């Protein structure tokens, strides 16, 4: 047993203990998010009685305050008066209140308020939490530090979805899911309050609000990165939005036009589990490459994954195997992308502007998750031919992605990062 423990200790990343604490807190928080992720629309349509359109509007409204939150989150994180810690405390408090409002919702007005609060809190959260990880790691550690926190996110989300489904199946108490989500944010607040001191260096320059954003938006390399990052986050959004519909409606089966709900659940469980299991090994395997090269590898894998998705919908037999393979490849593409993207932004950012740079990175996610569902929904509404051709177009789009990554690599080399 001692040898086993020593082997595990040797294999685990050598990181500041506060990164491990943050990872545990993020895992706990993502369990709460997983409780509500797939079940909120079902509850508010089937039990509260809101229309599907109103539920879509309410959930989408969180994106608006999410953008505001991301801008504020980066700015406050860099502020000498607020900093990372207080921004995280504010974010978790706002999210907890938003979850409680949703737990008490009986009409559209309170549903809207709850989603606006959650969007704001999540927007505040991302730049601050990424800045904390960057502050507590050296440049050599950053890939593994971000990989560890992403691993915590994936494991927590997967556990939350599974446990949330079990609670709904046994009790039918949907409102309890939102209460548990609120409790997870309160627990996160407590962990930050008691265990994480402010990580911002007090010696850093404190820029005025407009000046900090003007400096960041004047960084040509960052803007090139933002352009390619929107593409990557759009790819990620397609997995959650268009792919389930494609598998349901357009994959040929012997007795039905698509995979059953249980098969789709198993497919996406496979995707989540593979993402979690391969996170650290893949990052270590790719550590000899530059950040831009890791993004290029990810882009190639996305192209292959989209191509396999097209095959899934066009073959006469064995579609389940092709779907498993396609989702597996896209899991590895995600693993190659997420740590490298955050570490790259940190490498580009002056320390005094780290929060604002990470805010711009987070805004790319907001843009991608806005574009992806719209494009994917349009294609899935267009019938089998358009739905099939959409994945061919998505695979072809990596040519543009690779061109931008090459441009990014040249710009990074000129900066001698």
C-alpha cells in the first residue's frame, strides 16, 4: 500500500496546496451545477408550467449578465481595492442567491431574475478563478495547474448530472436540486473565505478601468488569439447543443430514426469520463509543444471528430461505434485545448492586467456558446442533408482555424514569450 501511495504521490502534479484547495472547491461547485444542468428546462416547462420559449428566453438572458459579469470580474480581480479573493466571494454569493431564487420560482418573473443573477455570478467567477490559478503556479506548472482545475470541473459536473438524475428518479423533487446547487456555492464561499488569501501581488500597478481595457484590446497577439478561441469555444458548444439533436433525429437505425435517450446518455457519459481520465496524461504528453502547437493539434482532432460525426449519420451499420469514436476524439481535442488556452493568455498578459486578459478569454467562451447553438440549431432544423453537410463544413472550418493559429504562433515568436 505504501508503494502504491508513493506512486500516486509521484504521479500527481507538484503544485501549491492552494491550487489543490481551489480544485476541490471547483469540483464541489460543479457538482451543484451538474444537478441543475439538464433538469432545469424539464422542471420549469413540465412542473412550473412555463412555455419552452419563455424558458429559452430566461436561460438565454443569463448570457447578457454573463458578459457584464466577465467584464467586471476581470476588472475587479486586477483592482488593488478588490482583488481576486473578494471577486470570488462576490461571485459565489451572487450564484447562491440566484439558485435560491430559482428554487422558489413559480412564475416567469422570478425565473428571469434567477437566471440573470446566475449569469452575473458565473461571469464574475471565471476571470477571478483563472487568475488565482495563474498567480499560484509558475510558468512551467501552468499547463498542469489548469489541467487539474479543468479535471475537477469535469468530474464534478459528471457526478452532479448522475446524482441529480438519481434524485429526480427516486423523489421527483426538482426544487431540491436548486437548493443543493445553492449549498454548493455557499460551501465554495466558505472554502475561499477560510483557506485562500488574496493572491494578487500588492506591488502590481493598479491601472484605471478604461486604461486597463485599452491596453488589453491594443494587444494584437491577444486579439489574434481571441479570434481563434471563439472558433474553439463554438466547437465545444456544438457538442452540447447540435450533437444530441443530430444523434436523436438523423442517425439511421434499424427500427428508429436515431439513438434512444439511454444510448445518448451513455454516449455523453463516455465523453465526459474520457475527458476527465485523459486530462493530465494528455497535457503531460503534449508539454513538449508550444501553446500554439497544442492548439493546432486540438484543431486537427476537432476536424477528425467532426468527420467521424458525419460518418455516424451516413453509414448503414455500426453507427454507435462511429459515434463512440467521434466523441472520444473530441474529448481528446477538448483536453488538448482547455489548459493550453488559459496558460497562453496568462503568458501574454502583464501581471497587472492578468484579470482583464482572462476576462477577454472568458468573453470568447460567451461568444462561442452564443454562436454554436444558433448555427447548430439552424442546421438541425434544415433536414437530413443539411444536418449531415453541417459536420463536413465544421470539419473544413479547421483550415481557417489552423491558419489563425499559425498567425498566432508567428506573433508569439515575435514577442519572444
